[in-house]
C-alpha cells in the first residue's frame, strides 16, 4: 500500500506539459541550382526524410529542392529548431554533393527534424542517395543509380544502366528498366516488372517476383520466407537451378532435366546461354511464360 501511494504522488507531481508531444510543424524550402558541363555525378544524403530523383530530358543543370521540417510543442519552438538546421553543399566540376546530417545539427534540433530532397537532373546523370527513415524513388535515370535507405520503400522506373537499390524495412520495386540490377531488402517484397538485364535480387522476409528478359550469364533471386514467381519469354535459353525447403516448384514452360521434388536443375531451349538461381526456404517457386 505504501508503494502504491508513492506512485500516485509521483504521478500527481507531473505537469500535463510533460506529456505533450511536439506535433506542431514548421518548414521551409531551399532551392539549389548547379551548372554542369558534362555528365553530372550527384550525391544526396539525408536523415528522416524522403529522396525523389527525376531525370528530365533536355535539362542542362542540377536542381535540388530541400524541404526542411522541424517539430515543437509550439510554433515558436518549431521555428527555433528550424532556424538551426544546416545543409552542406559542394561542387567540384560536375561532381555535386548535398548533405543533411542529423549528427551535424544541434542536439535539440536533430531529434525533431528532417529534410526531404527533390532532385531534378539530366537523364544521363549518375546519382547516389542515402538516407534513414524515409522512402526513396527515381524516374528516367540513364546513368548509374544507387538508392539506399534504412526504413522506407524504394521505387524506380525508366532506368537505363547500373541500378543498386537497398533498404532494410520496406519493399523494393523496379519497373520498365534496362541494365544490371542489384536489389535487396530485409523485411519487404522485391518486385521487378518489365525489365531487361542482369538480375541479383534478395529479401529475407517477403515475396519476390520477376517479369522480363534476362540478359547476361548469371542471375539470382533469393528469399527466406516467401514465394518466388518468375515470368520469362518462352524463347529464353536458360538453365534454372531452383530449390525450396518448404513449398513446391512448378512451371508451364518446356524445361528438360531434373525436375523432381524440391530441387530442380533443368534447361529451357538448350544449350542454355545463361543461368538463373532461385532459392527460398519457406515458399513455392513458379516459372511461367511472360505475356
């Protein structure tokens, strides 16, 4: 009974303001423009924010729009934190770096702030973006593209070139693209639709799907907990090495070879010119015709 009374006294001694969440937002927009003479190489880094990249046909410069956000229990507190935020930018010829780093901000501001970046570049730009706690997306980039975030989904369309996409908690989507693709997440689905190129894709907890044309010698699709669906042209010349522990493997295509049980090694239109390795632990594998 004594402990209960003490607990009540402690609660009674707390002001209501101690439980007020900093849900009043203040924001501002900064626009940065960089002139370039050749192919731009753009690096973006943020914390608690999204990154959106757009390749624009005919554009001759790089434009970065930063939306800075801070929260407080009052508008005055949110404004004060917003004023403390800084973004670092640098340019060396056609190499451009724009960064918002939480650790570089005052401690009070960093806990309640974030920055979203919208980036417009020439279509042939090389772009690399890293972030935490925010989704990322890109369209119509015909250069090297790397997107990396911690907690957020990633989506890309219209890419031509080398594409590397990585997140920890979120889905990864790639569509209508050509090149070489490396896609990875831990908790989320991985989807490749209407793509042509070399593929290395994996997730731990999520389904995986591929539709398109495999170009090159070696390709890999891997998950631990989830099914895998592959849709390829009937005319593909391909050896498939497929394996599951809990689930089945099936196809509607004319593969020939070892197709018994949960481990297949078979060829479509032999002699095969490329190999697709497909692995899951808990899930089924389906290989079907691309329509």
